[in-house]
C-alpha cells in the first residue's frame, strides 16, 4: 500500500484498496460535492471508473466503462441539497454541518478553523499549488497544505464533539445516526412519542395530503406586544416563562389522547365530527358523566380536554419525563465536573432533551407539512400561553407597590420598566413579580427573572439592545443585542462595528456630542480610504442559478456568471455565502455593474470602495433607527462634514477598471471625475497649508526639516510593509514569497493596504530629488 503509482488510474486502484482495508463507517470532507469526495468521484468518471459503487459497501460487479451521458445522469441524480449518497457509508459534509453549528458571514475552511480552533491557516489558489507541485523542491509545501486541511477537518469534528454528540442524540431519540442530521424535529418527536403511545395501545393517525389540506386553519397567534420605541435610561426587567408551551401541555393535560373536541360539536347526536385532520366521536352520556364529576377543562379557544385523573396524555407524560430527566442529567454534570469525557456526553444528552421539549408543540401545529397535525391542540396551547402572558401583564400593572409598567411582551417573555428605580431595586421587584406570577399558575408553569437592562433601546418587535445585568451584584454590564444589525449577517462588518460602538458610547456617557464626534470621525476615515477593506464585504446566500427570476439583478448571481466563464467548478453551492463589494464608478452607472469580488478589488489598485454608497445606504439607516429615537440624525451629520480640496493626480488617461465601466465609445477619451483618481492638495510636511507642488513655499525655506520629515514618512512606510509581510510569512510558515489569498484573514487586506501605501514612498523620493 505504500508503493508509488505509475499513473492516475493505478493511484485510484490503490486508494480503493486502502478503503477496502480500513472499511470506514464515515466519510467526511469539506464541501464534499464540489471538492473532496465529490471531486474524487467525478474524476473517477473521467477515468471510466464508477467510484460510487466501488466506495459503497453494497456488492457490485467489476468496473465497467461509463459513457459521458451516463456520467451526467449519475451526477444529476444526486440531491445536491442533501449531499452525495454512498450506500453503506455515512457522508458528513463539514461545510454543511458548520452552517447549523455556528453563525458566520463566511463558511470557508479558513474562517471556520479560525473561529473554532482559533488559529489562522493559509489559502492558496489551485494555480499556485500547481506551480509549486511542478517544482520538486516545493512538493512539501503542497503536501503540508493538504495535510493541514485534512487534520483540520478531524480537529473541527473533535472540538465540537459532532460524532459523539450525534451518537448520543441518536440513542436518546431512538433513531439512526444519520437521521439525527438529515431528518427534522417531527421525526424525533414522533420517535419518542410512539414509544410511550404503543404500550398504551394507541395507534397514530396518518392523514393524507388531501385530509391535511382540508383541516381547519389555526386561529390563534402568540401575544407579541408592539413596544414603545425609545431610549430607556431606567432599568427594564426581563422575565421569561420557563419552557412555556411544554409547561402548558403538562399543566393542562393537552394531548391527542385527552382531547374531546370543540365545545360546538359536543353533546350532539351526530356519529362523528371534525377533529384535526381526521374525525372523532364522543358519546353524549360519557361526556355528561365527565362534566358531572368536574373532570373536563376548557381551553381559551373552546376545546375540551379531560383532566389528568381520567387519563394522563401521551404528550404530557413524555414532556414530564423529558424535563425531569434533563434535571437529573444537569445534577449529574455538577457532581462529575472533573470528568471531561462524561461532561461532554451528559451535555449532549441534556441539550437533546431541551431541543425535543421545545419542538413538541410544533409537531401538533404543523398544519402544512405535519405528520399528525391537530389544530385543536395547537390552538389550545397557543391560546393558553397567550392567556398566561396576559394575566401576568395585568398582575404587574395592577400591583401599585411595584410601580412598574410592561413596555414589551413576546410569546413567553415580559419587559417591565421600573421608572426611577435603581438596578438593585429592579432585581428585587423582578423576583417578587416572578414569585407572584408563578403562584397564580399551576405547576410546572414558572416565570423566571432572566436579566435587567440598563440603559436600553427598544426599536420594534424582536429588535432591542441594552447593557445586561444578570445579578444585582454584577458590576460590569454585558452588551446584548437582539435582531439589530450588530448581530445580523445580511450587512457588512463595518455596519455592525460602528453601530455597536455608537451604542456603547451612548449607553456609557449618555452624551450625543460624543456619539456625533465618533460617527463623523469614522465617516471621514471611510471617505479618505483609511479603512480595512475586509469590513466592507457583503456576504449574501446564493440560492442556486434556478432560484432567481430571469433578469434578476442579484450580486451573487452576477458574480457566479462571471466565474463560470473562467472556471465552471467555481460556481457557488446553494446556500453558500458569496462575498462582494461595491466599487466607485461613473455617474448613472447601474449599481449591479459596480459589484466586484473582494479578490478583484485586492488585485486591481484602480478599484476603490464606493464610500458614499456604504455611508448613505449601508451605515446611516441602521444608525438612524437608533439615533432618531433620541432626536439625533446621522444623515445630517454626514451632510455637514467638511470635504477636502482635491487635485487631479494623474491626467494621463484612466485605468482599465474605469474603461470597463465607461460607455464603449467614450472609454479612452472621456475623463471621469471619481474621488479615487485624486489626491489631496495638503503640504506633505503636514503644516496645514495648501499647495499644488507637494511642498508649500514656507516649508521650502526649511529644506532640512522637509528632508527629515519626508524620510521619516518613507521609513515608516517601509517598516509597516516589512512587519506585515513577516506576519503573513509566519502564518503560512514560509520563509519565501507568500501567496495566501484567504479573504477571511485581516493580514491579507492589511498587506494589500501597506503595499499601496508604500507606493507613495517613490513619490516622496522623487520629490526630494527634485527639491534637493
């Protein structure tokens, strides 16, 4: 097995022998469809080898010749939204798994390694790797590069305990290993529910699509109050019902097996009536007997259920066992803190129990694609949860000694404002509210004090931000945001960073002038180009070429079409986040023509980011959503900014980038006035005077001062460039030229910026020679 192969086909045969020898259960790879195993399989077709059969555990005949048409059919048969399938093997696409594990703007291997393993790894182009492989003395670079990526995949799986956690969840839910990853929450709930239902001689209903379509539509929605949008300096208490919907199901015994149907249908002599997607019959005599003994409860939406004394429902029983087991597991975790392996196993179990409890309500209310939906149960749970929250709000606002007011509520949480109170008083009031509301409700419905915000901003529904305190003795607050741009991934990083900094300044100083000072300073930096280009990259999900309407002007789609012309394999996968930037361009040019990939921006120094677009369209709107609540306007601040006087730096034509943007008949002659082709008229000695000759007249009278000042600038530029190059070489572990193109590494952008800045050094030297 360690012998060298004389050709590619022989290499594949030896590789298959290795697979046969080890017979692994799991094949893993990063992007297994376009690279890794997907590439190996496609390459096998090119060599007339059907690797799909050879890699599987299903006995197959010898390799036969596969035509090009058959190759295409085999590839088209694969469900690329779910990944390749090899019979007898479990295929794990780490890229796909990471999309559900962590929230990132980019899911490249380099970015995932950085955020999970906390180290940087280089990324080289295939062209560069081929060039290195052709030279015998640099074979080790290519081998080391791919070994690092293979080991990185193992480390990611191990760090997140994906194999162990998935195995634990499979045992917990009673389903297969791969079904934990590939199947949805309904499959998990049903697996656990049927294990409790079958011993009681219950059979689950399997409604047809026609029955499900004709089921009554849900009528109740969770209670979501419209917040009073403003800045709050006083403390806001956040209280949350612990597992509200599972607790409601347990407390009121809501289940398929305990439901008697709607009140309007009961007591009639009809044989059966509508119940969910099926029909139900309740004998009037039995119903009367239950009513006489007060053994029936009614939900707020008018549905009757028997009490637990008559029959404990399957769902309440299941959820009770789940929540009790989770408490036992968490206690065990506290008892075995020193055993790290046991901690990981127990953590996986308690997490799985928590997830299954939270999605049980969804199983009853999935009226579009549900396996056993029942609108009566779903509406009853929602209506009872809504009523519970409304009663809590009423209790808070009617208790005068608290002096509190509910300013926002969302499904199972309350935001209670305490005007004129301190943080300590707010925590005390919050504990009293939680205790009073819990006493009003049957167990296990429980209201918990989660945190206190001070200060905070409520924007709209599900969008708020504030300084969070989790206990009365917590000295330093934690910045927490929900739903606003600092935690969203559909913008660019500069928006999130600026908004967070603005809010922190506002919360800590309550001084609008300091907010304005910071905002204007950042606007000036962007206009002058003194920024990190990495912060200006948008990353939007690609929906697939067929996922857009004809003629759609979508940046990801536009870039995909450009990439396919040069490399068909560079087409983004469905769901992949495609990075892009908006560059400067001539007036009246459609915005879609200003879209460029970040690597194109780095390789062409004539391209500059469209500062005005980023400020006006990307940064100011989210800033104003917060600032307008305190009477400030970032748009007005931007319009009042002083603009520097500019002079044309190079009149000898335009760059290729501008030629591409200009109309065909004007590309070579029309001068386009864009800020990127101008430089400032400030004196280079930084004396503050204006000049068109680099050095003003007054400074020319002091040649020694000019020489020292300019040479210091040159030396500073050289040192910055050299230091950045050292950082890049250290990361790549190379002592020679680096070719890393990772767009997720800030050093790549920093190196590009330093290289551009260093070009000023020659201008400074020429100016010194001219003067002296």
